[in-house]
C-alpha cells in the first residue's frame, strides 16, 4: 500500500499518463539503525532489520521474522522479474517495526518499506516490492500493458495477487477476506475507470483481487498476459484480453450461478470452479497427475503433482509409484496430503500457485512412517481441515488443522482412532461443522469387509453402525463418501466382487436407503473417490481392473432418489490413455 502522497502525471514515450510522485516529495533516503539485540540481514537487493520493534515482542521473535524475510526475498524478487519481464536495479530497505498494521512505502517507487512483524511479513514486503515493479514497468517504453497504478484499485489489486504468488502461498494479511467483503458490500463496479478507489479502500481492493484471480484461474490467462494487457482499469485489461467489455456482468453471473450470490461468504480465491481428480500412476507412466474439470465440462491435465521443483527439491523427486495424493480446497489453494513410502515420509503440500506445483511443505508433526492410504476434507467453511491416514499396520490416525491450514504446532492435533478390526480404506465428508468418517474394516469369517460409519460433532465421535447391517451392503473392499449441503450423505462402495453400490443416509432419521447400482457399470472395479462439487451434484471416479478411470454423477432432486449415472470412460473422454491408475482421490475446487 503506497504512502499518502500527491501525484502528478508526466508522460512516457507511448503517451500513457502515469501518476508518479513529485520530485523531492519523499523523505531523504536514510540508513536504517537496528534496535539493540537485532542483527540486520542484507542480500543483493534488500536490507532487512527492525529499528523500533514493539516493546511487547521478544527480540528473538522479531529476529526470526527478519531472518524469514531475508531468507526468501531474493527468490521472491526473481519471481517478480520473471512475471514482469525485466530486472530493475533496485535496493530495498525493509524495517519490520510495525504491529497489526498494513505495510506501506512512500510513493509508488519508494524502496523504503515499513512492514508488519510476524508470519505475514514476507507477503506484506512483496506486495510493496510489486508496486515498485509496477512503477518501473510503467516507465519502460517497451511495456505494452497497464498502466498499473499502486495508488488506486488496479495496481493495489495486482500487488496483492502477485505477492500471493511469489511468497509461496502465505495467508495474505491484512487483506484476508477482501473478495468476500466486496461481495457483502453491494458488489460495487470498481473495475471500470470511474469506479476505481484509492488503495486504502478494502472493498475495492477485495474486488480487484477477486477479478484478477478470475482472469488467471477461471479464464486461464497467464500473469504475464494480464500484466502486459493494455488498460488503465481492470475492465480495460479484460477487454484487451477477451475483446469483450462486459466484465462486471460476466464475473457476477459466474458467481451467482455457482452459489456465490451477493452477500455470501467465499474464500479469497474461489477459482477455478469445478472439481479435480488426482490419479496415482507408476513413475514410468508419468507419475501422479491431476485433472481439472470446469462447470461447463471441459477437462485440462495439470502437471505431475510430485515432480522435482526448485522449492521442494529432493523431498518430491522423483515421481513416485506409491504416493497417494489427496486434494482438498483451503482458502486459496489445494491441499495435497501425500504419502511417499519409499522415503517413509508423510507430508502436507500446498498446490495451486502460478507454477502449478507444490510450493510449501509441512511434514505433519514429524511423522516418519508409511501411511499407505489417506482421506481428507474441510468443514466449517474450509476453516478446519481433517485428514485420516491409515498406518501401514492398518490402524487409523486423525490429523486436524485450524483456520491457517497449518499442520505444524500450534493449531495442529493428532489423534489415534479406535478400531476393533484392521482398517483398509477410509473416506471423509463434511457438512457444516459435522464430519462423517467411513472406513472399510477386515471382518473375520465369511462376512469379509464391513463399512463402519462414524460422525464427529463438537470434537466428539459417535459410532453409527456397520453398513453391512444398517444398509444391507455386502462384503466390500473400498468405499468413498460425500455429503450434500443439506446433510444427506452418500456412500459409494466397491464390493468384494468388484460391483459398485450406492446407499444414502437421511440426515433427519439416520436411515439408509436400499443400495442401488449404476446402469451398465464396467466389471471388476477397484478403488473409488467422490466429492460434492455443486449444491446438487456429487461427482466421483472409480478404476477398473485394467487401471482405466471412470467418472460418475449423483444428482439430488426434490422427490427423486439420487442414482448414479452411467459411468463415463475418462480415457475415451480425453482421447488418450491415463492409465494404468493404481489410486485416486478427488475434491471440489473453487466456489463458496
């Protein structure tokens, strides 16, 4: 956020009017003096210190924040160089002496940055650095896009969006909730030139962040394309990219048709809309990949989820045969819980940055054993994420993370779940604040595999019986569950002889329906995953004996019992073979 300064508009060679601070208007550049006990950190482009930290904070906490910013700032700077397409000769002086305040600098090209102390510091610093990049981008004769003005809506929105990208998905504080705030405050059209507001308007800033994420994640334009699109407001950028001029109508229509009507809450980035599937394959077949399907039915194949990349390095190389990726939406990203048996490692990865690869890793509480199967979901508007993992010795472990999605202490809990018999498969579903847990257990004797249903409300677990008894299911090998918003739960089971059966639980009575089967299913199915992807639709995926994935749909209609549709061969739909698939998972992405 730029400091409050009078702006003038000199001309650049292509005749764009660019607001820049008047000469001599900002303070003289000064040398930062570190507070007692503070060790400044310097890099080629940054000096990071704290001149006067708040008296209520320990020096060690302030130093840790300084060290974190300094450890990442050069990498983050180079990401901005890649996004903007040039490397300005800049040196930044960063003073982490604020507490519970927004970061700021003096004018759009001001390289003296005052920032908050704590976990948001890296994001806050990069938001201000992005604004300085915007300023120098505007002055370059060869720059075709913008102008991006850090003092008003379009430039402030871009700085928040790109700071999120380059700082590896840290929670954007103090701007968290901005898009939903815009949605609750009348949805003002801040995208046209006449509707733009000063950079301190949180409603306008939230609308701009939502708009830019819509361009990037839903419409599919790269950040480079967005930056280089001419236009002095976001509507003009949209016109440069699409040729259309109805950006406000198009965006609000997308929101309304996907359950995000005016006044509702949704995450900072509800895009892309649709659902995702993770397919576990041998390394020789290309490794574990993900596919995204938008609400219109179009598919796109995403990169290898567990390929080598510069951030996670050796922990994810090479593509592994037995990593079982599970996807769940958090506020702005996709959480991937991955087990890598070859390294005896269970990790939590955050997927969904511009690079399309995991960029942060939490090793869950030092877990260092193999967890061959995983299930995960979020409850309470994505504020709490749950994972149930099955240990290699066939007992379940329950992990919980709070609103930050952090699977490290504090805010992270581990719980061993009771199980009378060995657990071989598990699935989770959430509605409101209620968590449903389905597990397949090995039963002795001729019964074979049974499916046990448990519910967790208010931190307490309640057993609701074996579906072999209460729903009439036969012996089963695999099971998945998903829940509609009204609380109706669907359980999709794969029987011991490879058939697919579906039973539904009424939330009022707790009764289960007679199991049904889809029309003309392929034989010998194995493995299943399902997720509620719209307020009325559950989508899922199964795998046949040849490792071919098939998708299905359950539609909830008034007075009509949901029944799975005819299964669709995903290889045939995409026109290429994805298999052999050995494991899978899926989750709704985007939306409220």
